[in-house]
């Protein structure tokens, strides 16, 4: 019974999300929210476009489903054995055959145009203001600010028992990535061991972290706040426990944070340098 109610709630929720994109979009920006069924809210221009594309597809899918449903109902009502005892022997109809080939092609073209436009927006990185190098490890992330003095730090999950009020479980980290709002941030993503994936839903960013390769992506956060993400590539035992937390602040606050961070995370703490030290000591 309970699962039936849940299924009904899910159905009604999905319908509401399809019909009321504005309302649904407000739920859970930066982190998931209870009973959320829609995408997380958008905090970057790319994610806004992903939302638009999602609603376009939802509209097309809904129209197709309703159209097929209407056809099925017509068949059931008008062509059952009782109301249509002598069925027609028609086997070909050129008009219909052309239509059911051409119409789907037109629908696919209608989907392809905004889809390629969105891919182009995601993959063509505008001139970056700041570059942050992101390295995935089993099982934490480390970050280097190559344009701001080259300092770097590791970012670990904060265990549940150490959480302060208001900090989300399994998403809070000890050292957040801090970025200024309305600036183009380029991320260069790699891994020190296995394949991880750097993903922040509200930014519309999901990019694999491969050992020995440097992948690039970008985001421009339009609103201040904390945005959470998780590793999105099964990477081993603690895959679920290497969250990502990005704090977007004003430019003045970012400068203050950089000044502080330079002292706190001395160059010797940068992961690469630590590794170099370790190999020199061997
Ligand atoms: Cu991972």
C-alpha cells in the first residue's frame, strides 16, 4: 500500500514538474532536497540551458505519449470485434508510411539543433579568469590554484559525528573550493589513481578524472552560495564518501580568502610537491 502511495506521489510529482517548471526548479539548488524529482536548480548559464533543454524534451515526450495514447484508445473503441466485425484488408498506405518516416526525422532534427548548441556551449571554454586544477584520489579531491600563487589543498569528507548545525550529511568537506561569482572558472581535472568523475549538478558540470590525462571544463556561478557535488564514477570502496563543495563568494571575499589560504596551505602542501618530496626522500 505504502509503495502504491509513493508511486502515485511520484507520478503526480513528475506531472507537476513537467507542468510547473518554475516551481520545481526552485527546489534544491546546490544540494538535493527531500522528495526532489526534478534536476537541481541552476547556478550557471550552462545549467540554465540544460534545464531549458530538459523541458523541451519533456514537452516532446509528453506530446508523443498523449498522441500514441489517443491512437490506442481509438483502436480499442472503434476497431474491436463487436463494433467492427469485418476488418479492412488494407496493407499499404503510402501517405501514412511517408508521414511516419518524415515526422520522426523532423522531431529528431528539432531535438538535435538545441542539443548540439548546448554541447558547443559546454565544450567551448570561454577565456578563463581563474584556473583550478582538480585531482581525484581514492577517496578525496585535491585542488590547486595555479593562477593565485599555486597553493593547493586536499578536501576530505567531514564525518557525521563532526558536523555542525546546518551542514549536510555526506556532502560537507573540511576544505571547500572557493571561487568568485560571475567569473569564468576553468577546471582542469585529472586523477592520481583510478578514474573518478568531478560532478556538481547545479553547475551542469560532470567530467571524468582520468589518470595521466587532463580534462577541461568550466563554470560561471551567477549567485553566491555553497554548491555540492559528488564523485560520479564508481572508483572503489569509498566512492560515496568523496564529496565536492564549492563556495561562490564576491570578488572581494575571494581575494581575502586567497590571502588567508596562501598562508594556511603553504606551497609544500600542494599534492604534487608532496609527491615530489616523497620520491626525493626515497
Ligand atoms: Cu571517485
